[in-house]
C-alpha cells in the first residue's frame, strides 16, 4: 500500500541552531503523537540544507516515521566538484531521502531532465529515496500544455527505471505557479494531475506499481488547505515549503489526513 507522506522543504532558510529548534519541536510532536496512531500513519521528512543534515538527523534518530533528507545531490560519487555534495556524503550524515528536480533547481541552476535522471540513479545506488519533483509553469498551464510538460519530466527523469527500481521513488507534483506564491492548486486541479500521473505510471509499468506510488502535492499547501488537498484519492500527502518552517503549522499538516 502506498505511503502517506508530509515532507518539509526548508529551502535556504534557518541557521543550524534554528533548524535544531524546529526539528526538536517536530520531534516532540511525534513523541507525543506517534505517527502510526495518526490518521493515515504518515511518514514525515525534513529536507534541510546540507549543513544541517547531520545534526538534525542525529537529533531525531530512532523516532519512528520521522526522517531527514537533502534538497539536492550531485550525480557523481566523488571528485573535483567544488561546492557539491555526493549521495554517499548525504547518506553518511544520516539522511534517508533526497529531493531531485525541485523547480528552483530546474529554473535557477539549469537542471535538465537528463541530469535529473542521473541524480535519481545516484540516489538509488546509494540507497536514498529520491523524491522527484515535477510541475508546469504558469504559461504552460495557460497554454494547456501542463500534462505534456509533466509527462516529459517523468518520462525523461524516471521512466527509464525498472519497475522494481521505480517502486522506491516518491513523486511530488508541484505546479510552479503555486510555489511560494500563496496561490494553491484547487483540490480538483491537484486530483486531476495526480490521477494523470498515476495513469502514466500504470501505462508504463502496471497497475500495482501505480497504486503503490506515493504522489505528493506541493505549492502553497498550508495548515488551512492541507485537509482538502489530502482528501483527494490520488493525493498522498504534501511537499511543504513556507509552512514547514513553523512547527505548529507543519504539525497541523501532519494531522490533515
Ligand atoms: C516547495 O518549495 O516545494 C513548496 C511547495 O513551497 P511552498 O509550500 O512555500 O509553496
């Protein structure tokens, strides 16, 4: 059965000390509200800046269902890539997950679907769970190209995986026009795209793989609108930016299934 997931993307926010404070508040919540007893038994992930991964991972070690991730990784294992971070470094710092292809990486750092496919491979080889982000910009939606854009992102970034490999991937659908804008996709728009993505997975692999894939929604999801988004049958949780920086809001979202 597919997993419900709430993941926080801290982006380039918070000092290490502030991050530890936030993760301590989230950990306290999880201690007092074991995730397996909450509606949907959600898994919770904190995607922190690289500098925070080790200390935040260490601080939540042993808490069931709560894990950490990095927001990016390099395609190569090691070498002369000044400023970059490899998957084995991320893993050795205690993270279990890595974001691949966030729209900010695509837009500001020129990450193409082809490069992202190599990042997915690197993550899988290291035993990290890649959370692969896809989503269209506003012009593409206005031109009714959003399905084609997402299809291409999935085909090039992920659909070269075997069914067995694909089963380890999590997908986040994040319409770029909704990220950090306060404009959220309507529950209907989210469900429509999630069902479309699940259909693509079914066509490429099979029904079982499609039904077992977690597809998260991201884009101005917050404590107020999470419940109506998560109520959709193909929305398995959320990737949360701004609202993941406040423990109270993030914990409300965790309880929104
Ligand atoms: C994100 O960065 O993945 C995101 C969804 O951001 P926000 O929730 O702030 O729109």
